[in-house]
C-alpha cells in the first residue's frame, strides 16, 4: 500500500521508527549502517546509486543496511519515490534491478575480506508490480563463497504499514560477485 510522503524528514522518521528497523536493531548479531556512508561527498555525483538515484521523489534518504558478518543475513530498508516510476504509480524495472544488484553487492561485501564486491552476473525476476511511494525491505544471503567470489540470492518485499513482517515479494534476484584484486578507490556499501 503506497504511503504518501512530502518530505525527506518525514520519510527518515518513518524509516528510523519502523517496526522492522527496531526489530533488526535489537538483534545482537547484526551491524547497522547507512548505505555507502563512507563515500566522500565529492565523489557522490560520479556514482549512480548515491548520486543519480538519491534525491527527492527517488530514494529521498539513504537506505538502512543491517548485515551479519559472513553474509548469512542482510537487510536493506528503503523508501522508493514516484520519480522512479516506469508507469504512474509503478517502479520501473531498471531501478528495481539496480536496487537488487546493490543490495546483493552489500551482502557479498559482508562475506569478502576487503568488504568490496563487483558484479559478475545478475539474474532478476519480477514477480509483481512494485508501487512507488512505498517502503521496501531487500532480504539477501550468501549461498556460497569461493576464493574471492560470492554467490547471493535475494528478494524485495513491500513493507505494509508499520508491521515488522514484510509483505508480498515484488522482485527476486541471484548474483555472482567478485572482490577485485585491486580495491583502491572502491568503497564498501556497508
């Protein structure tokens, strides 16, 4: 169910006080961060996720990430605005694929020694229309780690109201990620 918001401060307040956010914060084995919090401001305009996708009516606030070391569990809670629509009221598949890829890269980063992962392969399945102006949770987990590579599966679910449990699955994805040999200039998303 879409939630109509008018300001990033009200979205931030909803994000911080959401029942799922509070529940994940109470789990002692999860670490919390703002997605790509360590990217210098001067570089943000050169990065799609923290540059082009962030902004009013897009991703008005940085998503909250909760992860377990090793990638056994990963959660990304976010709000998606109307400017990312493909049709009025429905999120375009491109931003959905990007969100899935970014979330799985965060999960893979939690499993790799240098905490940086780049995409080698991505498979996205759209399950139902995803409404704009709504909160979502991306849930991911690493299924395999071998040398400097990680395989991840994930799903994006609608967060209805203030319930701790998520709703319907709108997108599922599977990805293969690699920790590059040289990570200088790359930033961990978590």
